[in-house]
C-alpha cells in the first residue's frame, strides 16, 4: 500500500476514533496515538467502592451518527452496544418550587407545562415546530455537507432558508423570551445551550435547533454507562484494522516546508500522507507546531474556549425519589448566571446545576439501595492572567452541594460515602483542552456565528482537525460527525465548503 493511503491520528477521543475508523473503512492504513492509557477522550469512567461514574458526557443524542460508522464497516451497532430511549428526558427544578419534566412525548410535556402555566401549551406547539424547522435547515446544509466557513454556509444552504427561515438575527434568549416571556419555561429552553457550553444570551437563535433534535430524535442511555460506547468504538476500530497505540504521546507534528508529513512520538518519527489531530486546535498549534503565537491569538479571539466546569461525583447510601435520571436545578436569575459565567468570566454565586442519577435507569451503577450522583455547574474556563485556586473551586462545590440538598436531596451531606471532584485544572491536564474547556470553542453570535474552526488546517497542508473545537461543534455526536466528515473530505467524497 503506498504512502497516499496512510494516516496517523493524534488522540483517541470520539473525533479521532471516528476519523480513524472512517479512513480505515476507505482503505487507509491508520495508526492512532493516545497519550492516556485508554481511548475515548472525555468519554471516561471511574469506579469507586461499587459506585460507577461517567466522568464526561452523560447524555446520548443522535445515535444514528454513531450507527453510520458501524454500517460503513458492514457491522451492526446493536451487536456492540445496547442503548435505549429515556421516557423522561430531564426534570427541571426552580428556586420558587416549580418543577416540571421534559418527556419523550411532546404531548405529555405540553400537558404538564400547560397545567402549570395556562395557555402555554399552544405556544409550545408553535415553538416545537420552529425548533424542528431550525434543525431541518441546518441538517440539509451545515450538518450534511460538512460546512466549515461562513461563505460555505451560503453555498450549502438555499438563500431563502438562510434569510427568511433560519433564525440568524436574534439570540436564543431573545427568541425564547418572545415565545414564553419571563418564565421558568423560557429559562429551561434557554439552557439547552448547555450541550455546547455556551450562553443563550450570546448564541444565535437557530441554536434552538438543540431542542428540536432532542424532542424529535430522543434522548438515550447506553447500558453500563456511556463509557460502554467508547469500548464499542475501540472494538470496531481494532476490527477494521486501526492500530491503537495508548500511553504514547505525540510531541510534534513533522513537516516538510508547509506540509504535515507525520508525527514525532517517543523519540521516533512516524510518517504518513495525512495527519488527523483530535487535540483541540489551539493547544495543538501551540504545542505541536511552529505556527506563530500571533496567528494563534487571532484564532482565539474569534474562537475563544467554551465554558469549563467543576465535576462532583457523590456516592450516597440512600436513594432520592425526587430526582430523575437527568435533572437541572436553575439559578434564581438565569440571565445573571449567563452574564457572570460568559461575559464577566467569574464564578457564579448561584450556579445552575446539571445533576445525573443514572441508577434510575441502570441499577448496576451503584450498590443496592444507593445512588450515584454527578453534579456539574458551568463555570468560566481558566484565565492565565487571573487564575483561580483549587480552594475557590472547592468553595463553589460546597455551594452546589448545599443547593442540591436544599432543593431536591434532603440531608444529602450526611449520606455521602464516596466523593470525587474535578476542576478545570484537572480537565486541562487530562485532555489538553484549551484552558480547561469542556465543549471546545464558544458559540457567539457576533463573533463566530456559531461556526467552529475549519477541519482542514490553513497553516499546514495534509493536516486535519477533528473534535469539539472544529465544525460541526461540541458534544458527542458532533465530534463523531467531524471525524466522518474529515475522512470524506480527505478522500474527496465530500467537497469543501
């Protein structure tokens, strides 16, 4: 096999695995190098005294994107992984005592919300139709064609859709306020932006497609925890011939002039005609290439890091029936929360919490009669000029536990038997993410129009990027899609937009 059919992949996150599998499916000889002792990236797991925790993503959406990898290899996804749709998507808790569920059934969701807020049901019907339209437009252009640039968006999408139907001139928050007013319903739909780690005050209105995706395509769980999904992808990668090298860190991208020719790893050079990097773009350019800091700074100005978080894992010796599998406990003033985290770049004094209790669905995740609870508040990424200490993050963690105890889990503290905690420093060290960001780059209407960095490098030929910092964006299905699309662009099945 000649050099034009070889590829080296840096990093075994979902984007890297997806690209490696997709290229192997197309006849490439692929070597993947991962610095950690297993592949999967942020799709990670930990076991502590019988409690199992998904350290990274906890929600699966758009499973058909994952199925594509298996279908292209002539395999059946269901032979590798068991998934099922959740009937309750998540439970919403508010400081004023309001509680309502988002359900797989739109009618059930409508009925519950209309009972709490009379007349809201009709508005919800119109809103669901609007969200689905936003998704359909983006699916036909941005998602299906692998769009990477603003001009590419215009070439890939009919002008009438862009200018008359796509919600490009308002923010998510402004649109949601128009539908629901200043109500908890608005705040709950605003927070769908959590999928990409951004603010509804700054994200373009068409990002309400996130609601459309969830209510149309479902919210899913992977039996045994979401880490089982990375195990399935690892098995598939090996079966299609990808050579996985774990515990081996790439130190440099080799070049010949302006062309990437391979990588340097463990003191040796590995050459290939295509280099695919699953490391976030900005940290990769800084540490693996000779691209100027001036160029990198310009990129970061347009594509700043998305938010980070502190991740608190609690094993408790009782169960809390108030909790669903997925839960959101909102700030008293959600607008102020967005402003503090995303504009002022300071820790929230009243954080909105994402809370996972997966034993609702999978009893194997904790000892009998116990609960595994994960708490994630969004916080700013690391700021090298004004770094926060671990003690400051620890203080916020106590605020989070107090809030959960007060609103949903009475006497929580006295029942904690296992506790583990990650802060942005840990996330940055483990995954080399830019300033400890969880979701890649931020989604800002006025700065990047929700686009991410292009997959094809503009600095080095034969270098491609995949993962949450490039298009189509953050989140598990998008990371996988970036790898599929990069492979199709490399093999010229998919034109560049």
